[in-house]
């Protein structure tokens, strides 16, 4: 959850998770991770990505589109959860998540540096 009062109105923002993956340990995650962004205006954006195989399509898993990834320094990857427009009288709060609900497997090999909220321009 993030309160948008410190952000500039009439600006489009992008929300991304900054993650580092230990490929040897992540291979045990056979289901995709889901990324979600929801505004208090009711907008919901969902996408997914396999972390054990970043090139594998997620098309067969609930019809979710594949999350865009930007590769950074030292092995960090930004997974884009979505974009939102902060209008003058619009959303005052956003909710975001990164999750894998398959409880049959332990979640290891994933380090999360944080969430970035950046203006698109």
C-alpha cells in the first residue's frame, strides 16, 4: 500500500519490483509469480512472470500477460507491475503485490530490494 500524497498530480507513474534471482534456488518455482497494481479509482493491472525461466511465456496461466522486465546492474531486475495516472482528483492510494500462491513449493532464491514508483517521463 502506498499513499500518493507526495506524488505530483497530472503525472503518469510506473510501479516496479526490484528483484535479484538466484537461478539455482529459483528452479523449484514451476508456477509464475503474479504482479498486481490496484488504484483506489478501481483500476486493476495484473501480469505474471516465471522467475526460473524469464523467457518462458505465461500465456497458459490464467490469460495474464507477461510482465515486462528491465535488467539492471549487479544482477538486479525490475519487474514492471503497471502504470497509473495520478490525476488532480484521482487515486489517493495504490496497492501493489508480487506473489506466488502455489503453496506446494518453498520460496527461496529471491531477494527483493524494494518497489520503485517513478514518473514515466
